[in-house]
């Protein structure tokens, strides 16, 4: 990747992602109502937040198998 190339999408969703808001809200609620410890809620939110970021990245680069500019099957050097 050259310095002029855009960076690939990060492995997390954008802060305004609706699914991320639900994940964080559910984590907070599960701690407040005693269903989960803080550690469990953080782990759950981190895993599901990363997954939502993966989905968002696939939407931004259909056909890519990573968050870069090369579609699947292209020669990567």
C-alpha cells in the first residue's frame, strides 16, 4: 500500500453505527439488572462490536477478504 492509498476500514464499527448502540446499551442494561458482571458485559460488547465492524467493512468493500483495496483473487505481490 502506498502512502497515497486510503487506509483500510478499521476492525470496529463507526461510532454512529446503530448496531453498536444496541450492543453497548445491552451491555449497560445487563450490568445494571445483574444479568452480567462488568467483565462479562465488556467481553460480550467487544466481541459483538468487532463482528459488527467486520460486517461494516464487508459492506464497504464487497468481494474483499480483508479491509483493503484488493478484491478476492487479485495478486497481492
